C-alpha cells in the first residue's frame, strides 16, 4: 500500500486554527487505478505549492481501488482555491466518470495539533458515512 507520509508544506502558527480535510475516493474498476494514482501525484505536487496549505498525506490501497487524502489548510477558502486551480480542477473533471464513490469531511483543529492522525481522519469519515446512510 503506497503511502505519501505527512509533509509539512507551510508551517502553521501554533496559535492558529487549521481546517483539516480528509477524503476517501474509490474508483469503479481496478483498471482505473494506474491513471488515478498517476493523476493523484500531480495533485499532490500542486498541493505542495498551494498558498494556505499546511500539510498533506496520501494513502493508496491500489488493490482495492481506494485512495485516502488528509490535508490541513489555513481556511476553507484555501482548500477551495486549490480544488479550482489547475491541474486539480481538470483532474477532477477527467476522473469523475471513473469514480464509484467520493467522500469528504472537514473539521477544525488548533494548528499545534498538526498533523492529525490517520486514525482520527478515518473515524471521522466513517462517522460521516454512517450519518449519510
């Protein structure tokens, strides 16, 4: 299972509040995995250059076609600016037909608590999924 460990992009002021975003993305077929993985690396590189990004991590369960992202930002506006910028915007549009499921959850934490754990992120995604069912 490939994992890009937490990378601090821009150190946050410890007194600041960070917006954390976790996602679980699943492709419809394993044949879509190589393309999704390749394009996710382009999005990863973009995040590392994005204003307002504090840090990010990625886990790819290639054999299951499931990808998990975890990132922290100075604001929701910074997250949305990243999502609307290139190449992420075009990547989302190109991959949308190949997606089985996409799930996102946001929460705030004191920046001094970064990075948040994958256990916390997965628990929050599971809670959100249960709430939507």
